[in-house]
């Protein structure tokens, strides 16, 4: 079965590569391509364009780097500025080359999202199991790419989201279950309850659901109602060590200072019916996941 996400990724990578070669013919070789990226990065990072630094940072022989730099000079992309005394030669990029770098940025951003920035804003996982932590990050990326985490989709439908996390986790070989309970967000002068008894609005079920994986990790992708009812910039998803202590299943302190605690002293009596109602949708959505990610 073709994996849609992978073929799209390869097509986009080829598109970027073709754009670079079209605008920077010296980048047809690997050393030329690496120089293009390195010079662009150091220029916009405000770092000195030191030839000796290029020798040290790039995995190529000096002779091949020098040859590629000379090709770039002849193409009008850069010039040498010789330092005084024993200072190493530095490079000055031409306005033409800087314009190409800006064009490259626009081309790249038209095809790819800078995922790390988004993930750092939306996801927080604190888990002592490195493998599970990596899985949580990967799963979040996949669910985000499918659009499932948005509020207008399933980001606020916790029973469906917990079931989806479980279904995919099991397919990846993990032991996973849906845990029913509620979430408390607390801080000085703050006590917000998600899924607590008596807090449901008309048409909603009292209760909350999250996924527990390998009895090590609580993974909650269904926090949309916290963003709706408490703070709009709250995390889209959280993960923490599963450490049951009385009615508390686990807790995490988020960067804004609140403590988020998953508890099971209240378990909605409609839990099983709610989960059963979502089973057909879970299987249908899982097939879409498989089609995209294998």
C-alpha cells in the first residue's frame, strides 16, 4: 500500500532540491549543496563567514570546498575579503546570493511547516521512558498532520481522541487502554475541572478520557475544552508518567505554572456507552492513519 505522507514528502523534497539547482547551479554537487545551506545559515545567524570555519564544520576535503567556493565566486555569489595579518579569509555574500537565500526560505515555507516551534508551543511530554516519550512526540506530529487535534475536528472530543490514541498505540505494538476520569488544573487562585461531575454542558457527557500506554505514560490529546473554557493558549496535548497515588493517576506542571492532575475518583457512568458509540469512527479514522503513515 502506498503511504501518502511519504510520497508527498519525497515529492516536496525533490521540489526543493530542483529549486535550489535551478537557482544555484553550483549546488549540483554535494559539497556545493552543503555550502549553500551552511553559508545561508551562518549569514542569517549573524556568524562570520570564515573559510577556516567551513573547513572544520563541513565533512569535505579542503580542496573540494575551495573548488566549490571558487565556482560560487565566478558565478557572482560571493567574494573573498582577506583579513589583516594572519587573519583567515572571510567571505562576503553578494546581494544576488542573499536574494536567492530569501527565495529559498519562501519556497521551503510553502511546502513545509517548522514543526519544532509548533510542537514546543502545543505539546508537553514529561516521561521517564525515552521510547514512549519519542512515540508520544511522533504520534502528536501524525495526528496534527491529519488535522485531528484542531478544535473544529476532534481536539475537544476526548473519548474519541483517547480511543484513537489507543488504537494507533496498539497497532504500534504497545499495551494501551482508555482511562476514564477527570482533569484538574490548579494554581494559586485557580481550580479548573475538565470532566468533573456536574460540569458538563447540555449535550455533553460528564467525564474525561485519556490513554494509558504500557502502564508508564498518560497521553492526553483531548484537551480542547481546556482551551475553550480556561485559557486559549493552553497546551493542545500533554503526557506524563503514569504514577497512580490514591485517586491521582499522574500529574505535570506546565510552563505557565499550573499543575495538571489526572484523577479517577469520578468516572462517568456513561463511559462504556460513549466508547462504544465511537468505535465505528475510530476504525474508519484508523484506516486513514494507515494510509498516510503505514
